[in-house]
């Protein structure tokens, strides 16, 4: 019974975060549960009279719940576990294929350096990455994955690109993004021991202009961990230029004052990301957070992720409330969003991933790569 209770608690917390509006679980506690550490401790002791193991569950940081209530919640939650994905009829949604490619050690700073990137001048004049490189993703990935001038540590036999089919939809409460991809035969990079595959979506609502022009490159800098200018022994995650006091060809180390960064965050000048961590035969592990002065992962994700795998093909469905609060991007019709996709495959981590060029998303109708129509 321990396992069922733990599953119930986890699902209750996630459902509260998702803010489901159908009355199954209260939705008003999102902010409180994101800022409270909830720990489930499981202990087992022998019942000397019956010779059976009995389980005790302790919840820290939440309200006390009776054992009977937890058991009832477990049954109800397990019955509803697949509800978010089932809310959308994906057969009615047309998918769009995009190609994700291996970017090697191409950083934001390299993109802006004419001596290293022939398109730097055009980019500075206002041309976006996809304006020059859309349609070249497969060829670019095949070149970069083995080019030692931009990849200091090539992974032998790693494919240069991955094709992904993207579908988007929404209902009255949530946005859904479904991705399907087969990473193919991948060498074992040995970096992420637990998860052989991860897929992520990065989102901006126009508050980070460079993301609209360069997608994920807006957060990819030369001094990140495993990049050419990385400081030895220091972990540096993705960040935005606006958070730095100064940036050189090697990236930026010194942060602006905390008060300035806090104001940027309050103004929405950050990127949001969703990630699903995948391994065959196990449920997807959802994670999300923001990127500004660094990547910050939420303790309890606002996004839900469901996944299945067959014959090497992963199908992953993300969903999140349209208005989730807690430093997330609000989704509404009439607005254009920038989205970027990434895949880590073959137990890879950090920069050793596949990425898309910048793409666009709208709700209901409009001109964009992806239109999330309401069902």
C-alpha cells in the first residue's frame, strides 16, 4: 500500500499545480505548493501479531491527511492519471515535421562573430537564424557533429539530426504540445546515467527579443559548462545576456545587481522551459522552470508530461494550464509565442543535444508554425 499512497500524493500535488477546473481536485493552491517543500517519508515496520509489513506515510509541509483519505485519493487519482492527454483527440490535429540538428559548440557569441560565422553581419542587420538556415538543418547537423573546429569532443557515430513531428492544441484550461520522434541508433555518451532520452520545449512570449530571432541560442553562451570558455570546476547553466554586467566573446561572468534581475523576472523577461525525462518502460518525469541569470528548476512542476515508446518512436504529450502563475508564461489567443525544441539522446547531457531553429506558436488562429486550436 505504501507505493499506492506515494503515487496518490504525487498525483494530488501535480493536479493541484495543473489547476484542473473540473472539480476533481482543488486548483487554488498552486503558488503555495510551489514554494513549500513537500516530502514523503515511507517507513515500514513488522506487525508482530500478523507478521505483515505495515506502512506509515508522513507529509511535511502540507495538511495532515488520514490514512483512509489517502487510500481513497490513491484510487481516485490512479483512475484519472491519463486524463490530460485523453482530453484532446490527436487524430484531428495535423502534425508538422521539423528537423532538430546537432549544434556542436556554436554559441551566441560565435553567432555574432563575423570571423567565425559568415552570417554574423546579416544577423546583426536583423536577419533571423531561420532566415538563412531553415531547410539546412540536416546538412548542418551532419557537418557539425564531426567538425573538430566547432566540436572539441565528438561522440563517435552520433547521428547529426533527428526528425520530430509536433502537434499543438488547447482546451478551455490547458495548452497541449505533443512531440513524436525516433532518435535512431545512438552511441552511449555515458553522461546521464539514469535517462537515455530527454525532450524539452523552450517558450517565450515576446519579452526576450533575442529568442524570437535565434531561439535557444539566446541562452547558449561560450562559458556554459562543456563549452569552449567554460571555467574549470564551475557549473554554468543557460542564461540570458541581459542578466550580465558585461559580455565578451567568451560570454559573461559578472551578474547585474540582484534588484535589477528581480525586476526583469517580475516583468516576465525570462524564458520558460518544459522537459520530459524518458526511459523505456517507465513513466515520463516532468520538469520545468525558467532561464534568466541561470536555469532554475521548479521544485514541483507546473507542466504534466505523458509518454509512450514503441519501436524506438517516442510520443510525448506536455500540458500546462493556460494561466499557471508562479513565473510562467500566460497563454492567450491573439499573441505569438516563440518555441524551440531539443532532444538529448544516447544518455547525453548539457550541450550534447539536438535543437530546432526558432519556431512560432499561436492559439486558435493566426499565422505561425503551430496553431493550437481549441477542442
